[in-house]
């Protein structure tokens, strides 16, 4: 259980400070990832999120969806397509306060009247100033590293008035990182060559080692074939994928592509992953597992077992039951675990039987 993990997270440089004013109310002061100080009247009752992965992380911190009043359009799609709307039915009808470009809908935000808005802090002032000019506090986030993820958890715990919960969840992440590193160190053989792949129509795109995948692919014992690849758009042609010749392809959860689509694409027929049926759609739990989230330790376990197949032992399923209970106060069923792991799409892939009940 997550709650049983030793709390290894130290004090954050972004610790919130609570002060009492003359009227006796408690003000909450937070330093966001821009280095900007934000003062709230107290723990927020209403929070709006223009950024995509953040609501599920906040819900894991709070073990509730009750304070979330607005979300990104892409988050709404993920909520409706996965487990989130099952766990938190209201999330399927949340008002949209930004699209994929993260430009805030200030009119909608004003109607929702949140205590604080969570927005990217590393994409220029054009996405933050309109919110602040309308009189709403903004907590700015940065993206790309495990440290960033841990800062999000810490900041959200402060916003919710639950700093100890943030320490607990960061401690769990640290403990799982240590366990995974120890596990990988004991695994023999060459590290499998792997990648994340998106396919929209006839166009491919991928991730690079400069982002979060540089951390998590190394953590789980894979050589990320895109190491050194440079592309502003992420687009990549079939010839380059053939040259990389990945042994394992993990398909993005941000598009509708399936392993069957990749097997049917003659342009990739020569890759080891296609020849050996090692193409897998990444799971969709509270959010898309492939990006930094409160569920990242589950993604690491899934990735490692894909790369280094084991006998069916139920390890990941057990971890999922414990994690969904602790993160989301939800008793996930066996059928729902199948859904998260995309057994409908991945069932015929090599060694995927290890995840069956």
C-alpha cells in the first residue's frame, strides 16, 4: 500500500506558508515553478486546470474530484475514454477552460470563479497574463522531468491544504524508483531497443530523450532509440523508424492508433517489433500512463514487464488494485483492470498473457 511506504521525500523548496491575519483567517502562500509567489485565502475549494495531466494528479492528492471545476479539452477526452469518468462521473461533464493550445477561455473561467487556475508557466506570458489580468491567481507549472512531477504533487497538496499527502505520494514515487533501479540492475541480457510511437493517418511522430521518456525508458531498462533525435514537431518518417529498428514499440494514448494498425502498415513490416508482435498500446487509467502522473509507478512496472516478460504472476494487477484504492479511493474490478491495460487491443501481442487475471 502507498500509505505504508516510508516517507523518503525531503522538505520541498516550494513548501507553503500559512499565516494568520488580524481577522483570524488563514492565508496560504505558495511559490510556483516560475518562482512566483501566489497567496490564497486558504486551501482552495475550486481549482481550474488548463493543463492536461494535472486534474488526475490533483484528484489523486485529494482522493476526490470535488474541487475541480474546469479542465483542458484533451483531458475531457481522456476522462470519457478511460476509467476517470467511472471513478468520478462528474469528470465526464467538466467545463472546458482551454484547448490543446492551452490558450485560456477567460470568459468561462470567470463564470466558474475558481480560487486558483493551474496553467503552464514555461510557455510564455501569453497563456498566463490573460488569467491574471482577469483577477484570478495562477500557479505556473513546468514540464519534462521527474522532479517537475514531484513539484506538481507538492504544489497540488499545498493548494488542497494537505501537505502531508504530497509528502506521502512523492515518497511512494521515490521508493518505486529505487525498487525499479534495483530490479533492472539484476536483469540480464542486452537492454531492449524501444520507443513511443504516434500514428495519425499516414503520419508518425515520437518522443525524444530530452523529455520525460529519457528518464523513464532508462529507468525501466530500455535503450530509447530516439536518443539524439531532433524534431520540433516530433514527426518522423518510416525510413528513420526502420533504421532505428526498435524491438518494442509502445503506442501513444493521445491518438486512436492500435497495434493492428501498425501491423497492417507495410512501411514498418521490416522492424523487429512488428515481426515479433511486440507493439503495445499504452494503458489509460486515471490518465494516460505514458506522461508524468500520480500513476507513473504503474507505468514503470508495465513497461519493465513488456521489455522483460515474466510468467503470469499478477504483480501489476495487485499493484493497480492497491494504487487505485489509495490514489482515487476506488475499488477497481478485474474487468476494469483489463480495460486499463487495453487487453482488447494488446491481447494478441507477444507475452501479454502475463497481465491476464
